C-alpha cells in the first residue's frame, strides 16, 4: 500500500512479521542539504533534525487503532469479521471444565478458571461450547466472535520500533507470537476458502497489517508532525 505523500506504509516479512512505515525523509534531507549549499554552506538551514519521533507518534496512533480493530472488534484489515469459534460443542458439566490436570495452570489460576466456568454453567445449563471456547471462558474471555486474544501476549508483542532517523516500524517483536500471527492468518484464510483449517493452503487473511483507514490516519498525522519539524527548522 503506497501513497504519494511524505509518509507511506507497506508490509514486509523478514525475521519478524512487520508492519513497516517508510517515508521520503531521505529525499527531504537531500533537498535541505541542497538548500543549505545554495544559501551559503553552514549559514542556513541548521543541522538536519531527527524525524523519527514525529514518525513514531504517527505510527503509535495507527498501531493503537489497528490493535483495537483486531483484538477488540475481531476484524481483519478489510473490516471483515474473523469469524466464529468452530468445532464439536458440548455442555459444561461439573466434571468437564476443559481444564485437564496437565494444563499449565498455577493452582490459584486453576481455581479461578473453575469458578468462571461454574458460574457460566449455572447461568446457561443448555448452552454448548467447543473445547477452545471453554478454555477462553475459563480465562474470562468472550466467545461471541474471534478476537485473537487470550492472555494478551500477541497484543503486547506488537510494538513501534525506531530503526534509524528515517524509518520506524510496527513489528511483532517476539518470534513465537509472530509465528502465531502467521498461523492465525493462514487458518482464517483456509476457513474462509472452505479448506481444512490446519492443512489448507488458501491465501492468508489480511489481519496484522494496517487497514486503509489506519493508513490514512498514519499518513495524516505523520505528514502534520513532519511538517512541524521542518517549519521549526526554518524558524531557527
């Protein structure tokens, strides 16, 4: 996704899954250096400033909006629902809480999970759930639609990172959660295409990238912030 503005966004995949912000800052710097030469060397304008803070601010705003879309609203980058939780469903019973002895729960967490499920069981005796939905309910999560959040580790691992003065990226900075993100995109793409969720090879869903509205917000805020930096530069 590109734009003829001073800020553009694109998706790249390398060691980490990244939602990357690039800019034409190098071109701006080159032009300013030419102006500096024409105006008499070191006379004006002053040293080229660090634009990364302005870009970081813009990207943080877009990242917050992207996270809300994915983890709160359960939507992909095209604003389509990520779908429902599927699988064989059974009722919650006193003996079947979907919390096996080998589950990696601390005892305190296990008791809390059982209380959560027991409360739900008493309030909806005839409701049925998949095993994964039971797990989510035990952790206090909703099951009305997919939102890709259980413990919050994936949400937290999406960060804005300064690379240098001309580049800031949104990146999934943990390699394991980056793999989970890729798996979720592939799984949802497979389900949408009517293929096996685990073994299908459909086009992955577009989830962990900026949507059109998020991109427009980043561009608008980035251009405004960079313009302010340049304005201050010439006012010095």
